[in-house]
C-alpha cells in the first residue's frame, strides 16, 4: 500500500464529521484538519515502517496499533496516537520507555 493511498484511507475512515470535529479542536477549517491529518499519517507511517523493520521495534509497533485500534471514542484514538507520536516512536531513540 502506498503512503498516499494509506492517507486517503485514513481520511475516508475519519469522514467529514470527524474532520470537522478535529478542525474545531485545532481551531482551523476542514481543509487545515485534512492537511494536518494527511501529513501526520505520512510521518507516522514512515516512522512505523522504520521501527517495524527492526526486530525489537516490531513488537512495539504491534502494541501501538493494538492500543490505537481498541474500542474508544473516535478522537480518543487520535489523541492516543498523538501521544504515542510525541512520547514514543517518533521521539527518537526507538520508542517509549516505562
């Protein structure tokens, strides 16, 4: 799956209502929310692919995906993913530490 099609899938899954909700939380319009989500997906997918390529990182990626895909309110998953990005895989150094 290409990065572009993955972005499209995420945006389609969110739909207009959730993009509007994200826009409201960010203080922007739907276009700004769509741009932010698209760039975030691109960054995260690249980081996740890189982490998954390393044996130690593959388990962490699986755990992160499980956490994000668990049954939560729609934007709770986005907030969790953002928290993971800020303090986990994308923080550099290979992942969150407890």
